[in-house]
């Protein structure tokens, strides 16, 4: 793999992809997992040396602090999953591969039967002086063995374009992931006041991991299960230490915002009814793009979920949320309002905060969002309910309502057969007559089975009440998880 992680820290110029040769490991190197925590500093130094080199366009490389956070803040960190090639003459780490231990949403059935343990390949890096010796290839084979021994039925990685054929020759299969690229007219949705003032005016605030992790996990667990390829997040430490924590990723600015339940949004049905809302969004952008005046700047909407709070429950009281049943989908108009509020505050905060005081707020940005999270059919329904929100329907410069991009770098491998409980669309269940099951068990025996499963259409979009039928693929990897 030619990136530091499958979450977008691409460093294809510096990482060594595996080679096709099947010769014996190079005799000048020993291949093994890290022996103890005492070796972690050397491992981090190695990653910083490989990936810290500036890019050809002048953008900075990845700092050591990012890799330190990737180790320190990962509740599932495991020494046995860090595989290294050590140069015998110098004792220095020459190449590395890390297996991140995760669980994958796959199937949309029950929380336990539709999630699969998975090995995520990252930190594939070979030092400049040690390339061309098959070191990464040997370590990838060792990673395969580690994942099989650990009982992972599926593995995932993200490859640079030039490395895709090489990984394909080793049994990895590409599953294309679709994104939408939206025009977002910042000047039409913000004022000249600071982002903190804007956020306070509409009831938004920054995420507080200790305060918000519980209800954010409930909200994510209720709706992310429909995005196949996203990670499960049942461990509170995974939320507080990994998802909601501030990482030392200097090349990117990341903003997390929540909409508190004090906010009341009008219902699409009229009649004066309002919804109390809980929701959050995570957005970021490349620091280099903001500093150098790239126009338009692309903002990544990593993930966003919103819901109506049922009954008299509140987020910050003893009568708080304890079950996902206390959250319900918003109608499409309120859903559009909540998403706009979160995106508006998040975009503004990207330019007002995070040490970016010198960066002016642009007139517009491009917003890239996983299509499985916000499909075109849903954007159409949102635009119909809220025609005043220009970003939902504003044409791009090319004259198309929305641009679509495809990431072919996501690659999977099936290490052992597994059974997955898959949700059946309401239409299919109804066609089955009385007693028809809402789920079915699907056998994933090989990469063909997995690809077909990930590319199933969404069907009814259940993140908003009365959501439209959607033909978009269910596969959507949330880069917030940054493995």
C-alpha cells in the first residue's frame, strides 16, 4: 500500500508498494513484529522520515505527531500488528506495515450479526535507501498471516493509483467508492461575524468528547449501519480517544461540531410543529490549500448524522439519551435544515479557528461527501423541501447539478469465508408475503461475493423519515476513522 493510512494521508511518492517477485526475503534484513513498547519511538521516527518529506507541489509531509496519535489514541493498538523489516547491519527499521484492528458494518442487519472483524492495512513505508528489495512485499505476506491467525475474515487497504495493479496481483480487489462534489456558496449562508458567534446564534458548539460521546455513539449506531464499509464504534474509548479527539495532523484542519437539543427546527409538514434535534458533523480541509489560496478550496464532509429526539429526553441532563430508540429520523425538510446548520458552522470554523486567523473566508467552497451518506436522490428531496438552500441545487461550473468523483483505491481481500446478516428492502420483504423475513444471511466466500454485497443499492433511505428510494451503492468508508 502506498499511503500512511486508509484515511486519506496519501504519500504515494514515498511508500514502497509490494512487488510481484516471490523470491526469498532479503538476507540483510530480519522480519518480525515489534518486540516491545520500547520500539515504538523508532517506529514513529521511521514513519516520519518516510512520510514527512514535502510533496512536489510544496505541501508539507505528515508530521511525527500524527503517527504518535495514531498509536497512542487507538484503543485497539497491538504490537503484534506492527510488522517491520530491520536492517541487520545498523539495527534500524527499514520498512513497515501495520494492521489496524477494526469491525466493519456489512449488511445492515442486527448490530452483532452484520458486523465483521477486519484487518485494516496502513503505515506501509520503506526508507529511501532500502527500496527495490521486496521488503514491503514480505511484510504484506506477514500481515496476511497475522490477520488469518487473529481470525479476521476480511482485510482492507487504500492504494495509490499506480499500486493498484500490484495489489490486485496479490489477491486484493478494488471496490469503487463514489463521492459527490457540491458547490457550497459560503457568502450566501454566513455573515461577517466570527464562527463562534454564528454557531451560538443557531445553537451549535464544538464537540466535547466526554460530554457527547455517549449520544453520538447512539446516533452513529442507529444510522451508520446502513453505510456498508463504515466501522462499528461500540467502544466508548474509540469515540473519546479516536473519533472525537484532536489529532496531531498538521497538514489538515479538522472541525467537529454538534447541534444541541435546544435547537428546534420546523417540520416539513407545517402546522407549526417543531423538532428537537441532536446531530453532529465532522469537516476538514487541507491546510496547504487554505494557505496558498487554491480556488475553490475543497472541504471534506467526513460524516454527519442528525435525528429527532423522542419524548422529553435531553442530551445534558439525567434524563438523557440511553437508547437509539430515543432517536428518530427527521422529516426531509428538517433534515435539510439541520445539515445546512452543521455544514455552515463547520465551514466557517475551518477558516476562523485552528490557528488559521490569516485565512479569509472564501465566497464559495467545494464540499466532498460520500455518496452513500448523502445520495443524489436525497439531495433532490432536500432541495424540493428547502428550495432556498442554494448548495442543494446550484449548478457547478461544468453546468451539471452535481459532480461525481470515484475513488478506485479502496481494495479488499477475503481471508476466510464468513456469514453476514443482510437487511432486506421493505419492497422485497413485502413481495415475500406474510411472514417474509426482514433479513437474510449471505455467505461471503470470496472477493466476488464481497464486491457484490458492498455494491448493493441503498433502497429506502432511512436517515430521514419518508426518505426516497436510492439507487446509490451502499459502500461508503468514513475517513474520520483514519486508520
